C-alpha cells in the first residue's frame, strides 16, 4: 500500500485542466491493476470507483508525452504491491 500511495502522490503534483483522456495501453493496464489492488484492500463500490476516478484524473493531468512513462513506473509499483 505504501508504494501505491507513493506513486499516487507523485502524480498528484501535476496541475492542468482535466479533460477526457485517451490513455496509452500501459495506463489502462495500470488502472486495471489499481482496481484489483483497491478491491483487495477492501475498497468496493462507489469508494473504489471514486478512487479510480481520482487516479485517472491525476494521470490525465500529466502531459500526453509523459503519460506512458508515468504509467510504466506506476505499473511497476502496483505489480510489486500486488506481488506480481
């Protein structure tokens, strides 16, 4: 959980107008694993959906040319957190 929160916090510092984002494939993979992690940590239903929305919003604020790299780093950490 600590690693996930670290990755989560790293993405929180970016600021820009948030618009609907078309994320790279690696980001979609990260979002799927983040949902799995949230479910395993006991977050379900609306709480899980809200948490995923925040994660996606924060990645949407990352410049397009940096999203893939940010998601790759987050994916590595979420896999470690899930023991994968």
